[in-house]
C-alpha cells in the first residue's frame, strides 16, 4: 500500500494468475474509490446513489409524495434515493423500478421486470401507477463494444428511448434525468427535449469519476399533458 496525493492509503492489486489487466484496474479503482466505501457505510447498493443525491440537492425535483419511475434500475441505488426523498418508504410517494434483470426488493419500491423500449411498456406502467409519473430517471449505460462510433449510437439510442418513454408517462411539469456521455445529449435529442421541457441543461456531479466522460441531461417542466391518464 502507498498513500495517494490526498494522504489516503492506495491499494494496489497484484497482477498474475487468470486476472486480466482490465479486471485488475477495475478492482483497484473500486478498492480506492471513497464513494464505494461510503455507499457500504450508508447502505446504498451502488456509488451511483450519490450522483442522484447531488443532482437533487441542487435542483430539488424529488419531492415528498410524488411518483418516480427509475429505468434500468438494477442494482437499485437510484431507487433507494428516490424512495427516501419522496417518502415512498413511508407510504407517501410512489417509486416504480424497471429493469430487464431481477432486482432484490427495496422498501417503498415496486419492481417491474420488463423492457421499457417495448411499444406497450408505457401503457403497462400507467396501469401500474394508476396515473402518470412526476419524474423519470435513467442511469442506464449501453453495453460497450470498444468501437467508439458503435458505442455512441448505442448510448444515444438508449437515451432517446428513455426520453420517448418519459414523454409518454410524465405529468405536466414533470422532470427527466438521464445519463449521457462525451459532449452530452445529441443535437437532435437536445432540440426535442427543449421542445418538450421548459428547462434543459447538462450536469456532472462531483461523484462522477474524474476519468469518466459521463454527464447527465436534466430536463425540467414537461410541457405535455394532452394525453389521457
């Protein structure tokens, strides 16, 4: 072990055996990440919880009693934050977590194992909610291939799908938060969001790793609402 520039002990993982270099680097990053350690202490399922906490601390869209949909929710860090801040854990708000993967139960969170990109997904969700949502969250990232152009298209497709889903289920005045990468949302997507929402901006919480290109698009004040609940 050695100390880093902040004075913290830095753990170095030995190479060798069947461990690939990428696995070694990932494990070192996890062991030396203060947010990973903090998540364990605070009972969060992932360090990603702090990204949502930071964004909401600044923009205040997770209010008591509202309805939140968390797309691609597993392992559940964002759903945990949403349940606490909306009061869903105490029966005040409502949080629906959606993922293709199974997810262990979280207090105050209803889970739906489905593909939100399917045409009938918004209808199924509205039936579960008995109405519309106030916030749609997406911390999803597409599986990468290593080919930059392909990966950018996959990421964009996922964010576009999440934005379209949000437009189908949000109440007027609602909020949409989604992970994007590189320079942010694609120009066409950004233009669509600006038509659909009163305010659209990019944010990068401090808990996002410094070497990561991830950012979040935050769209507030949904202008829709002509559709029936």
